């Protein structure tokens, strides 16, 4: 298994853009304002790493079991579902995203950050997207590295001053852009399945 920098470069922006308006970024931002930012980042980075391993493992396992045409159809369906999820999230109230943050407070900043992100990311758009990309590219290592770097970067932005960034980049617009990209990927995968 070798690292393909072209796949890393393709995965990074897809995951980065999908994660920017996500609840995990808001959680990191709020936790960093109440605790030590570096420890918040370490906790979120560890939680993201676990989720990336889970997502790429599922994606690559699926790739090995199914014939290529079936994989393309499954990828198209998953991208389609992810696109719908992104579009729906674009129209949810932003107050809902803050609810997860306030429910999980603990004495240790690292543990709090890890637990909040670990729980918040289950079934999240970026987890599903990471699994999709692992299926699409068939490279767990390259997809995992690209996804982890993107997630860690978003968390780093939140911890270092994401508040100003969020004021400039509207969450709804980012989610709509993510949904549009995922919808295009769904169509491309469906075409590939029947080409």
C-alpha cells in the first residue's frame, strides 16, 4: 500500500469544504474559547483520526467484496445521499449545531474535545464522504491521509480563530456548494457504472 499524492490532493479539498460549516468546527471553536486551544486541537485530531480509520476501512472492504459496476452504483447512491444530507443541513437552524457542544462538559480539555467530536461525527457527512472516496479510489492510505489532514486543518482553523472565518464564509453557502459537488460526483459515479 503506497501513498498517492494525487489522491491525497483530490480528497483534501472535498473533505475540507464539507467539514467547514460542520457542527464539529463550531464545537472546536467553542471548546477552544473555554479551554486550552492546543489541547482542544489534540483531542479533536485524535477523534477525527479514529473516524477516518473507521470510514476508510468500511470503504475499502466494500471495494474488495463487490464487482466494480456494483461499487460504482453504491458510490453513486452514497454520494447522492450525502448531497441530500448537505442540502438539508444548509437549511437547518444554526442554533441546533450549538446544542451538542453544551451537553458535553468535562474537567479535562483533551478528553472533552475527543468525546464531543467522536460522538458528533458518527454518521456525519464527512465520515460518509471519506468512506465513499475510499471506495472510489480504492486506496485507504491515500484517502485516509487526505481526509485526516483536511479534518485536522478545519479543527486548527476553528481553534486558532475560526470565529472570524465563519463570519466571512456563510455556512449555508458552503453546505450548498458541498451538496452540489456531491451531486455531480453521484452522477459521474452512476455514469461510470453503466459506461
